[in-house]
């Protein structure tokens, strides 16, 4: 029965890692769920509840950064609500356009949303680039935190 728990946990962690680039998947929540399942299955003997609390806080931080980073980038240059919604919609629709859509969907969505709201080409481009940079920096931070979480978990598991 232990092997089934391990397989489920590893699948959750791998789905979380895939969620780094697929905005539909909640990356940090899946990674944390996989680690929590292993720790729980072993009655928190190999990985303590305190380690899991630290990992939970990191997961919350990464999740928050993921949602806040793009909005902060856009807000810094005075984006409208339409631009923020456009960036979000662009990120979701970008999944269906492959890697190029994942990278440029939020940019195009923010530009379209801002242009819809203001009809100003310059402002639309500025907002698009700022929100895109925010999303990229948020993604980089999320990747770093997820791999930090994995490192902490495996160190706790091995020690």
C-alpha cells in the first residue's frame, strides 16, 4: 500500500511542477499536497509537522506571488482593470497556443485590455510589457520557491 501513496504523491508533485508553466494547474498547491501526503502517510515521522508548516507558508507565498506579480507590474504603470483582466485571460488562453502562447498570451491580453479601456497605443504597450515582466518575474520566483520547497522536503526526509 505504501507504493500507491508514493505514486500518488509523486504524480501530484510532477503535476505541480508542470503547473509552473501551465497557469490552469495550481503548481504550489499540487507540490505541497504531494509532500503533505508523503509526510501524513508516514505519520510525520520522517518529515515533521513543523517542516510541513514551513513548506505550507512557502507554498502560500509562491501562490500569492504568482497572482500578485503581474498585477503589480501593471499597476506600477497605471493599468486599467481591463488590462489586468486581459492579462489573466491571455494567460489562460495562451495554454492552448503552446509555449509561445504561454509566454506571450499575458502580454497580448494586457495590451488588448488596456487598448480597449484607453484607446492609447503607447499606454497599452507600456502596460502590456510591465504586466508581462511582472508575470515572468512572478513565475521565476515561483520556480525558485517550489524548488526550495522540494529541497527542504527531501533534506528533511533524508535526515
